[in-house]
């Protein structure tokens, strides 16, 4: 049965004049097919790429560009005021600049000024435009004011170039918007807006020779869930991903790494301007002492050489002891197979982090599963049990504990350490 009009979440889909405008048709379909009432507000430039008729037909609503149409309904104020979510996809460099400076010369920019709901921008442009300090400052301004600006993807751009600036997968943007709407429907704030969080995920692999490695069973699902949920709460997210089969989450800066050493280097670099670092990756404690540059071969009549292991650096202890910024929050994960809580409490004290998520792992527990169960230990002595459920629920409970503990003002407003 179709939902009654007033129960359907109201979404404004702003479309600005980028080559990726055609991908917004897929985003629109995702919204309409899942029962959202969508009002498309294209800019005049975007109509060079996708025409008004497409938006009106696909949304079932008028798709005006200027404030001068249907003036008796005062659309320049009403559309923004009544929205549950405004998502601008694609957002051009020009649109980001106008939004950051409060310009209001068409229906979309007026709507952005009147909206009181969460606003998501999905920028797409050439790498040079994205990296230009003007664009970066506009993005920082919008984030500071609470908007969610998703990081563009890296990949093929218009023509033959590749780089950062690609429009993320529309289905992934839709999933992000759904999470934002779900928080809004519960009256929950974008409590990580303006924050930079670093999350590590997946397992590391320590090579023995060019074809063999020592690895672990981590799937990356918990870390990826942390990255997705933080983005939906408004954070700029850097995901340092060890080996994982999972697709890159939309709107998150993903750095792929292989070994514990590479993970350490990327996490420390990203942590330099982070408000919080969450180490959910399963990082190898040891690596082979010797790396054989050629494949280790069977020798007739000889037993294989034993593998000698050496310790890897303890990244969590290092991050905790040597905070990149005063007030930076550090969160660890402890995967234990026995004496779970006692080992977790000891680890929290030993590592010096602020929060520790302790969970029991085993061949069929936690690793690879979409669900998890844990206890989150804090240095103030509080212990928060998280019942068995989706890894996204655990991720949100962790952010609930992280958000009120973050230092003020956000790292981005404090300049260099
Ligand atoms: C073929 C073509 C592709 C373009 N693609 C983009 C783009 O992907 N991102 C962007 O920021 N601007 C792009 N532009 C430039 C914008 O269309 C231009 O800045 C325009 O003024 C944006 O207007 P609007 O922000 O009101 O939609 C493109 C222009 C052309 C001609």
C-alpha cells in the first residue's frame, strides 16, 4: 500500500551543473522506489545535462529552477522549510561556493538558506577544481556549519583523466542519506559535524615471500560500519583499510594498505588533524623476521626452515601515548578468545586509550559476521554492554560515547598543532 503523502519523508534533490547530473537520475529512483517524496530542484546550468522533463517525470513533482515560478506558493521559502533532507548531487564547485557564502540567486540556493533539516552535498568535479584552496575552504566552511559534504571518489573523470573528484556510487549516496534521514526522524543530531575521524579496518597481511603471508580472519565489516555511520553523523572520515573485500563506502576517504607497517604510517599521517582515531583493524602483532624475495621452495629430504617472528610496533599504544593533538580521542578494539572482560580491562589500562571495545572472537564469532556483541570500556570506569546485533548498531553506540567526549573546538578550527 502506498504511504500517505504526509508520512513520506520529504527529500529535496538539488542538481547542479556537472557532468555527473545524469547519475542523479539513479539516486532519484532509489528515493522514489523506497517511498520518499522527492522534489528535484535543478540549477539552470544542470539543465544542459539533464532536462526538466526527466526530473518532473521521474519524481512526479514539478522541477522548477527559478524563484519566479508558482510565486503564489512562495517556493523559495516553502520547499526548504518543509524538507526532511536536502541532498545536492552532484554539487559543483560553483554551487559549493554559493552555499558557503549564502548567495541566493536561484531556487536551489534559496532552498539551502531556508532548510532547517540535514543537508548533504555530494561534490563532483575535476581534481584541480576539488583541490583548489577556494573549493577546500568552502567545503570546510559548510562542514563547520553542520552540512555533510561527502568526499568525492577517486577514479575516471570526464574525458580520459582520472583522479579525485568522481561522483560516488548513487546507491551508496542513497544509503548515506537514508541513515541521515533515520537519525533526523528520531530527532538525533549530526553530532560529528565538523569533525575529522580516522577509522582503521580489516586485517593486515605480513608477507613471508612474494606469494605467502601471515594474515587474519578480519573482514573489515566493523570498521566499514564505523566509517559509514560516522559519515551519516556529519564527520569527515578517513578509512585506512587493510585487506577487505568490501566496496569503498561513499563519501569516505579510503586509503588501502597491506601490512601493519603501511597501516601504521597511514593512520599516523591521517591522525595529524583528527578529532578521534578508532583502531578497529586487526593488526598483526608479529611479522616474519625475514622476507624471502623469491618463493620459498620445498627442498628434497630437508625439513622447512622454522619461521621466526618479530614484533610489530603497537600502533594503539603509540597513538595513545603520543597524541597528535591535545584532546584527541583514541579508541581501541580488543578481540579476545577467553577471559574477555578481564583481558579487556587490563588492555585498556596497558594501552592508555580512552575507550576500548571488547568482543569475543572465534572461528564463527565476530569475524566475517554482520553482527557483533561487545562491551565498551571507558577510562572513567563506565562499561557499556552492546547486545548482539548489526555491526552498524555497535558503531552508532560507540559514536554515542565518542561524540560527547570530543574536545572543543573541533581540530579543524584549531589550525596546526
Ligand atoms: C561539459 C561540462 C562539464 C562540467 N562538469 C562540471 C563538474 O563536473 N563539476 C563542476 O563543478 N563544474 C562542472 N562544469 C562547470 C559548471 O557547469 C559551471 O561552473 C556552472 O556555472 C555551474 O553552475 P551551477 O553551479 O549553477 O549548476 C562543467 C561544465 C561543462 C561545460
